C-alpha cells in the first residue's frame, strides 16, 4: 500500500505554508503576507509516530474569484483534494469565520474525504478558545486549535490525521508484478503509449493538455508476463496558461512514482527535453527508482545520421543527474519500438534487484584505490576499510572509512563508476552511505 497523502487546504493567508514548513522541518514553501504567494502545490515526506505520509501544500482557495492566478490555484487545490486520503482544512482565528470558509467547507464536503478542521493562529489557548468555538458553525466537525508559527497543538492534530489512515498504510503491497509509472508533462503521449500497449482506448486521449483526470492502473500482459502501468494525471483544462499548467503534474507524479518499480519519463520529441521534464525526472531519481527516458513522437522528427546522437547529448545535458537512465525513441502513433519497452523494463528491474557479493565489491574497491589515491586534508588521508551492499531497489552500499569528512562526493562518484563498469546497473541509481570506523576496530 502506498503512503497516505495529506493535503492542507484553505483560503489564502491562513497559514498553510507555515504549517507545511513546521511539519516538513525546513522552509520549502514561500511564506508571505500577500494572499496567493504559494502558487505551486509543494510536497514533502513527513514522519509522525513511525507513520510516514506525503504532505501537500496548496495555493489558497478563493471560491468565487475570477482572477486568473487564483482560479488556477483553486484548480490545483482541487487536484490535491482528489488525491488526498485526509484533508487538513485550515482557518484563521484572528480573521474569524468568513464567507469564503463556508464555501471551502462545502467544496470539501462534496469530496467525501475525511476532513480535519484546523483553526490556526491560536497563540493563547486560554484566551482564544471562545473564538475557536465559532468555527463549529461550519458543520464540518470539531475544530482543532493550533499555532503553526509557535508549534502549539500540532501533535494533537497529527494524532487525528493518523487515526484516518487505513490499516497497513505505507506498507509494501503483496504484489510481485512489475509496477511501471508513466510520468511526464501533460500532452506528451503518456495515455497514448498505454493504449497502444494494450491495443484499446482505455484511457481518455485528447489534444487538450491534461485530459487524464485520475491516475489509472492498467494491467498489461506481454509474452505471458503481467505488468501494472500507472498513468499519471494532468488536469482537465480548456484554457492553457503554460507556466501554471506545467506545475500541475507534480503531486500526481509523486504518488505514482512512490508505488512504482520503474518510471518511464515521457518526453515530446518535437518539443525536446525541458526544465519541467527535469523536475519530474528528479522525483524518480530522489526516490531511487529505475528510470527509462522515453522520447515519444519520434516519427514526427526529420532525421539524419546525427539526429539520435545530438538528441541524446541534449537529454544528458538537461538530465545530467541521470547518467544511468536508459533512453528509448518510440512512437505511440505508429507503435515504433514500443514492444521493446518491456525488455528494457525487465532489464532495469533486474538491475534494481541485483546483489553483488561483498568479496567482489572489496576487490573492486581495492583496485580503484590503487588506481586513484583517496583524497587527503591537512596531512590526513582518507582510508577505505570495507564496502558491503545492504539493500536493493535501489542497490545500496555502505563504505566504512577512517574519517567521513574526507570522503569527498567526487571520490564516491569515482567508486560508483568503477562498480558500474563491473556490473552495469543500467537504468538504476545507486545509493552510498559512508560510515566511520576507528582503525583499531577495522
């Protein structure tokens, strides 16, 4: 079962971003007194009492606003509501109950999701509780008083959140079928690829960017083997405002990637690789998933003998943090190379679960150290004692050294390259943890 998703919603300037930053432990969301400063939905992983969940911060909801940006934010918030398992509905005790709060409450009631009514800016519980009781008039449950800026009452609020999580939330599903998330910007052909693979129009496809509303799981059988494809949603939109539109896919991407073994990052060949593609691919990279870059609409590109090489160079430049990712050039329209996707997915999963014997790893490390001496600082040289693999999905290694401060990032990358030279690990990231060990404990 994937991690539960908790969305913070409410009208602008009630303190959603302040609460988000308090729970995320760092200033990720912009906090300003101007309503509507948080334009993106921003996500973070949160742990409370050993339960993990994904937290979404949304732009403020102005139910009746005709302002273009505020109406975009309302749509973003609706996506967050659709995606969430639990909703934190924030209000502001100092502004009191306003008409917009009632309209947001109506919107949340229609979602049929568990809603926790949070009354923020209650800096003094003794003095301000009578003002909190006013919020019972929303008819959406007991108000939970907190002060996000002073970190008061947050624990009680999180206890209520956890009570709504289903049994076993966040635990792995008992399903060994390969799970493949198809991610990318709206209108790059994600749904068309799935339709071509299964041979029928199961997913809505239209030239309006983002017509796929919900993430859809599709079972595909290839050569007798079952795969589960997770198609990520955009947003049903008629008017295109590109800068805003490009932000919509992020939270759906996070929840789909979380459940996947391999992520297909779909790029529009005609448009080329963009900064937004890099953001989406970065989510898969951060979570240690297998990654295949799928360049769709390749049939629409005029080619010469240098086209593929030049295109790959551009992808490697923009996605420089994914040197291990495989690249495939396909066409959902003609079916070009799509059957080969399955072979590539199988290869990447095999590499994600590959284990290397400790003895072999230490031979590679010893040889690497002999070829390039470890760095030193102020007369003290880094010594590498031992390396072992501790996990798969992604393959994860622990290196024991005399002083981890001396273990420069570039030397870790050098060792990673040596391991890849020996074993490939195509399509998967590798994780390294550096641990100190005293010489006498070696």
